[in-house]
C-alpha cells in the first residue's frame, strides 16, 4: 500500500469514527430526550383537559391521507435499514423505521398489546397481523426494518402496487456479527431500566418477541435477565430462509435486492425517481453502524443517569442551603478549616506535653 493510499485509509477511518461517535451520541440522547418531552407534552395536555394518552404522534404530517403503503423494506435488521429509511424520506416516501416505532403511540401500543405482550402472556410466538391502517393514518407511505419486514405477504394482499426492498449484507456471517453486536447492546439498557419506564418495558417486550422470532426459540419470551445469547446457527438459518422466501414469492417487478453500498442509482431507478440525489452530488445516508449502535446504547443509558444525578444533587444543594444557610462548597471549606485548626492544636498540645515531661 502506498503512503498516499495509507493516508487516505487513515483519514477514512477517523472520518467514520467521528461520524459514528456523533451519530451514536445524538441518537442515543435523542431517545431519553423524546421521552422527557413526550411526558411533559402529555402532562400539559392533561392539565388543559385534552387527551394525554395514546395520542398519535404524526412525524410526517400531510395535506391528504396516503392511499396505501408504497415501499416496504423486507430485510432483517442490521442490513442498512436505517440508512435506507433516511434515503426514502429524502426521496419523498415518509418511512417508519423501528428505531422510531415507540414515538408513534397508536402503532406501538397496538403491536405491544396484540402481538408482543400477547406472545409473552401465552408463552408462544404469536405473529398476528398488524393494523396497517394505523401507518396510513400517521402519514407513512413506507416502512423499514423488523417487525413489518415479516408481514410482506399481508402487505402484498392489501397493497398490490407496493414495492419491496430486500436489504442484504455481503454474506450471512457479516450480518450475524452485526446483529449480535446490536442485540447485546440493546439488552443492557432494557435489563437495568425497564422497571423504571413504561416505554422501555414495552421495548423489552418487543425485544423478547423479536429475539424469539429470529432465533426460532420461544425461550427469550419469559427467560429472566440476563437473556440467553443469540443462537448463531438458528439466527443465520432464519435470515437466509426469510430472504429466500421473499425472492421466491415477490415478483422481480416489485422487488429490489439491495445493498446500501450501491447508493442512490438502483434505488432511484426502482422507485422511478427522476431527480435522483446522486445527480446533485448528495451523498447516500450512512448511519447506524455497529460501533454507532454501541455508542447509542451507552449514551441512552448514561445520559439519563447523569441528568438524574445532576437533578438530585441540585435539589440537595438547594435544601442544604435552606437548612445550613451556606452552600455545600462553603460548608466543606468551613469544615476543612476547622479540621486543620483541630489538627494544628492537637500537634501543638502534644509537643508541649512531651517537653514538660523531659524536665
């Protein structure tokens, strides 16, 4: 490798690293931020006598209700689904990605009640059929990632003109490595915080159901934390079976098998988009790498923890000043001076006694 190529490779590494850190922190902190804002918003609506629960959060308001789903991602998670969701948004297809599923109360609560928690309650994997009208009501024309990737048969029957995108990785081993990193990353926050927050508990139920589906094993539904590790053999078999069944059942006219590394070109041609962003020099979205997911989980857990400690300490300092009439630092400084004076007097007193005895 030449020096120029080596420098370019190093620059690319640091550029990707910085991008992963930035996106990981911003997305990770975005989850608890949304939770706080949502709780305040619901509290405000309740205070005003409005609806405080189960309100639809419409992230894609439109002047008219979409006629149906137009494009659906049917690839498993960790195949570039979030990058593709951002690309579809940019192309004019408002897309719901699982990463933002919890932000849409009506959709998420329906899935939790009828499918995720229902499976846990009955200790069996229940697939059911999602209410896709809820997606349309919220203004979405596309979905990406699991769980909706599993319901392509029902979607085809309801929306025969819908197009499907099967996102894939280089091979099954590469996919499982990324999948395994993601599952271990999201398990930790759920294990330590699901008993505190209802929306995290719902995400835990979804996670348990999802792991059971992908690993083809219901043990994840009710197993206490820590959950069993992902079964590599079963997960890969599930991934490959899913992809092959899609290839066999969805006609090529409505199916694009796609790797996000292919960029805008194949996507624009498949969706018949005339003004492709690549013609304007706009780079294809690149986000949610394995490293970014790990940073997201860490930020989502550590951010609220730091904020909670800060809030508690702030109230403590206010109460402390009310009781003592001084700040914590002022009180500590006073105690330090008293201690040093006590030690100094003690040492002087001890020396005097020793001198007196010597006479």
